């Protein structure tokens, strides 16, 4: 009987770890996408400033 309880607890721990890992990956990807958008905006600004300098 105690073997069943221990197996069940280990099963729940493994499932909990998998869920935690997936949530961590999703948070990382959301932050990465946000930072990529900011980086692209900054690159556009720099490119526009360089174009303005070259035209002068």
C-alpha cells in the first residue's frame, strides 16, 4: 500500500515539474519576442538616422 502512495507522489512531482518547465519556456519566449520587437524598432531608428546623415 505504501508503494502505491510513493509512486503516486513521484508521478505528481514529475507532472508538476513538466508543467513548471513548460510555463518557464512560455515566459521566456514571450519576453524574447518583446525584446526582439524593441530591438527591431531601435534598428529602424538607427537606420533612419544614418540615412538622414548620408543625405546631408
